[in-house]
C-alpha cells in the first residue's frame, strides 16, 4: 500500500485535510499526517517510509530526501517550489510537482488590497488617490497575473504586461497590452505588480535602476519572492525617490531598517499571506492529493517541475 505523508509546519485548513484524506484513502492508499512539527527530526522520522510527500512551505532539502528511502513524489501545494531541492530530488529519482493556479485568485485579491492601502497612504487619514484610470504593469503573466488583470479591469485600470514566455495573443485576448522590455513596464506604469519566480536569472533583478524608472507617486507591489528584489537597491531608490512606495507580502531581510527609515511608504505582512485564504488552502491541498493519485495510478506528471 502506498503511503502518502502530508507534512505541514503551517497546517492546512481542517476542511482541506479532510478532503486530502478522502482522496488518498479512496484511492486505496495510507494517509499520514504531520502538522505543527516541533523540529526537523520529526519530519525526517515521518518521511522515512513515505512514497509521496505533500508540503506547503516546508523545506524539502537534501537531508529530507536522503531520509526518505521510498519517496517517489513530492507535491508542493502552491505555485512556488523554491522550498524543494528539485535537483537533489531528481538525482534520487524523485518527481517534484507544484499545483499552479490553485492560489492565484487569493494572491490577486491581496495585490489589490495592498494597492488600495498604498494609494490611500496606508490609511493614515491623509488624502490619497484612486485606482480608476491608472496604469498597472504586470511583471509576468501567469495564472496570478491573469487574475490581477481581470480584477484591474473592474477598477477601470489600464493594464500592461511583460512576459517573454507568454504569447502576446494571450495577453491581448485578456485586454492587456504586451510590452517588450522590463524597463518599459516600469517606466510607463504607476503600479507594478511582481509575479516572477526566484531563479538564478531573476534573483536581485529588481533594483535601483528599474525602480527609479517608475513615474511620480509610483507603487511597487511584491507578492512573489523577496529574493527577486535587490534590497540595497530598493533602499537607495526609496531614499532618492521619496514619492515611491513599496508594499509586499514577503518581508525583506532589511524590513526593520526600511520600516523605520521610510515610515508610511513601506508595508510588509508579518508572514507570506498570498495564499492564506480558506478557498486557496482547500484548492491547493486537494489538487495536490489528486496529483498524487494520478501519478501512481496513471503515471501522470503534468505539473512536474524537475
């Protein structure tokens, strides 16, 4: 009997856990659950005899992989998967998958919560501005970006997108104008929303030169990964451009410095909040369970990332 471990230091919603359990047990597999574990040792012990592992933001590094002798599949319940050592997994013959799109609306709605907060001066009681008629640039046009564009239309915003991996006709069908350089995206949009993954090519790619291209009173929104922003460059940009705001649900390493020095112009959630809705939690968890069953029953690895 296949053994499927759900290991989440930050647990799924109870409804999600029940849904995952039903999918796994209905397939004839054994469901195992490790929640709110106190130390990595707990994870290492639990994964030792698992055939599949479902995680959220939990670190699946070489030590975890070495401890899991029977492991054939890791599914990250969410879009980003930089918490999983995909190369080490591949070397051990382990497939790694994500669940793209399941959290996309939740993240997109957070983008607009943060955009409104920034436009209204962090609700400080001073006069701000409206989103209607403003320009929004999307740095990447994947599932989250497409949901952001959909919502932006309801606010009456004009939307541009830069994504060299997305066909222009896909953007145009969504009512979005493709731009052909990241510099153009930043220089022509009052709001820019970041949706790129953290890769060797993108880490620290958003820095002083890009940020200072933005128009007066610009707002930069990051619901992607903190690593894609050059934090020193961000601090210098905020220093030289006192009209710019930066809001993010990924707290930078220099958050305390930025918050103290640029009070009223920066905001960071206490932990990553993009997928923190009941709906996204349930969707991603059950999608992960269905992908485990499809992998073992039919050999399907459609969402493989390694």
